[in-house]
């Protein structure tokens, strides 16, 4: 996957997170969880974009670690939304799968970059 493809993919992920949050009911719990999901889910693309402008391999790894953390956190909020009954699994299943794939890509990129630095 190219840098440009992943930039598009992470932005698309953020847009899908926005749509999911908009689908939440208007109660207080949904608002709190939705705000957390919105923050973490949109942060994935923003931080990957920052990683693409890293000044060094160490900076790249540090920024990708933020992508990893925010992506994992967004998955956590989606799990809570489903398990609390605020959104059905069918509404978030594809988005969660995409989050897991982006997370795997970030982890693999971190490992690859670390391996290249030590060889």
C-alpha cells in the first residue's frame, strides 16, 4: 500500500467515523462516547498525515505509535457503543474491521521501520 493510498484510507475512516457518530441517539451517554470516538477516529488520519512528514525514522515511529494508539482507542469506543446497545453491530462492523486493518498496517510499519534502523 502506498503512502497516498493510506492517506486516503485514513481520511475515509475519519469520515465514516463522523457518519457513525451522527447516527447515535441524542442521550448523554451516547454523546460522551460519540465525542470520544470522534476524537480518536479522526485523529488516526491526522496523525498518519503527520507521520508522512516525519523528520527522521525515530520521528516517523513516534508518530505512527500515536496512530496505533488512536486507532486502538477508536475500536474500544465502537465496542462500547455496540455492547451498550447504542448502535447495532451491523452499523459498525465494517468500520471496526477497517480500524483493525489500519491498526495492523501501522503496527507492521513500525516493526519494519525499527528493523531497518537496526540493520
